[in-house]
């Protein structure tokens, strides 16, 4: 009788484990990791979109959202640096053209 009870409990435990539904926090962490990988690849637009999607889909994933804020700050900083580099390049191109005219 004892063996039957133990086996039944083990089977119930396995069934419950197989039905595990990921929490919002787990899903948010997965999306955050995806955003970080996109950022490392230099795809800031897709990384930003992934974070915005995370925020909409998983509002209760507090830890993932907190980390996403930091990642989003990194994205914004990287975009600002790229914009600054672009402006510098344009400035120097115009300056060289202007200097040639003189």
C-alpha cells in the first residue's frame, strides 16, 4: 500500500511539473536577454522594440522591467553617440568643402 501511495504522489508531482507555465518574470527575463543580444549586435532599433514589447506584455515582471530600464538607457546613450559621430562627420565634410572654396 505504501509503495502505491508513493508512486501515485510521484506521478502527480511529475504531472504538475510538466504543466509548469512560465511566469511573467521568466518571460520578461527571456525578452530582456533577447534585447541585450540585439544591442550587442548593434541593432538598437530592434532592441528598443523588444524592450517596449516587454513592458506592454509583462507589466508585472518588475525585476525584468527594472533591468530593461537600464538596458534602454544604454540604447539611448549608444544612439546619442552615433548621432554625435554622424553630426561631426557632416560638419567636417562641410568644413572641407567650404575651405576648398576659399
